[in-house]
């Protein structure tokens, strides 16, 4: 499991050493750096997945497009370089990258594994020396990244080859292909809903029913066309409908559910704004669901603006199904002030209580209530 992410001169961070848990929640103001944390891991993933033998960090690809070197190097303190590091199973990996500010990729200046440093490497595989490939490379290469801009309902969905559609895709663009090809695959034992057949399609449908009572799924391949249709219903008493007729909520949650139930132990899931188009009660359940995923050994890093998602996580901690030390909470603040820490990390206890609530940390409801009560 990744236990820390280090960023140096990456975007808005001069230096960041961020502890990671089985479940890590990133919160804070807009443009405070939350997405940058995810993007750093996605850049490693993108390079490893799309450019196996590259000695350059690819800033633009299928997963993410970040522009030029000038867009990703900290403009205040950095010049032409940045570094990304992780601690995984007590082993430290770090990469230093540099490039001209107008370039679309960055050369690897050095790779360091613990105390072993290789400068100007001439040959890399998955950004590591070929003889040093570890499980970290495989997990980063195969991580799932789900952005906030997930695709909405479609008439038909492209049917991709398994090699392409191995994960749901940043916008959920491969979600129906993943479900189609893996419909009969079992899910992790710890995530199985009892009394439901342990096949992915049945388990996904059962999970969706917990968000949307009565939800049903039907996936059918279009004859002689590389396409599939997705049928949805909200009651056992109705026929299956085209996705456009059942609202955006279902199609926004579906990629997250399928990504989770397609994962294996120690896989990494990066999820932005899982609360999109969800009723507050559904957002609470989403928090509980994310905590449940993490409790079975899948690492989840989630960015959210929802106090309901946070409360769902707190409820799952209080239930005893995940230990408080397995949950990391981080609140990001604007880097414009040198007088305050850029990241504050409140702690959660076994009863789901949080030890500190810095200004701006999911406190808007209280501020509004105080205003209406005349206390502000």
C-alpha cells in the first residue's frame, strides 16, 4: 500500500509530504491543490501504461492532459524541474524530471529506490530499471482514475477490447465494456452481498439497488456492431429504459461501483467528486461504500466537497468495520498565505469523532445557521 506521496515543485506545491491511508479523503477550497495530488499519481500511471519503455514523463495522454512543463512546475519556486515520490510497503521511490518550459513531456533526471540512485537512466521500463520492476509499477500502471467529468447517459456504448477496457476510464467511457466482459467474474469476498450470486453483473446490480432501490441493469451487445446497450430500470415492475430516462445519478455512480467491484486487493482507486448528482442520503451511502472498499484492502484516494461523504465515512468507522488509523483526512488551503499550513490533517477516532475542524473544513452549514440565528 502507498503510505506517502511526496511532491516537490509540482504545480502549487513547493514541498508536500502527504500521508496516505487505506482510505484517504482530500477536501478543501477550489484551486487549493487537491486535484494536483491525484494528477501526480495519474502522470506516473499514464506514462507506465501508454509508454512502457519511456525515459520521459508524459504530460498528455489518454488519462490526463496537463499541457506543457510550464503548466506543471511550481511557478513561484520551481524552474524547469519537479519530483514525485512515493513510499510503498516501507520502500521509497522517487523520480526527478526536467524539461524546457514549452515541452509536452519531461526527461527523467534520476530514479531513486531507497538509497540507490540512477542518474540520467538510458533505459527504463515503467519508469524503473527493467531488473527492478516491483508490484508498485503494476499497481500504478493498472490504477483506476475516475474524474468528476463522467459521461452521462448514452444511447449506445462502444464495445472495446479487454486490453483497452481493462478499467472504466477517467470519464467512465469504458464502464459498460468492463461490465460486459467481466459480467461473470467474481468480486472480492469481502465485498460480496450475501444471497446474491457472486458474479460481477449481479453484484453491481445489487450495489446499485442500495443507492437506487429497485434498480435493474441489462447489458446487451448489438449484433454485428462493436457496441453494447445499457438498459436501466428503477422498479421490478417496469421494463428496462434507455439511460436518458432514469436520470444522471445512476450513470454517475455506475463507474465507481463497477471500478470497485472489478478491483483486487491492493489495487488503487482515485475518485474525484463521487457525490456528483447524488441526493444527500446517497452521498452518505457513497462515503460508507468507499470506506467498505478500503476495508477489504483496495486503496482509495477520494477528492470531495461533500460533508455527507465525510459523514458516511465517519459512520463506517464508528461501526468498527474500518479502523480509524486506516483513514487519512486532509484539508487543503490556498497557498497564497505563508502564515498558515497548506495542508491540515484532522484525525478521526474510533467513534467517528474528528479532533479538529479548521476554518473552511466542512463548516459552511454551521456558518450559515449562525448567520440566520444572528450570531454572525
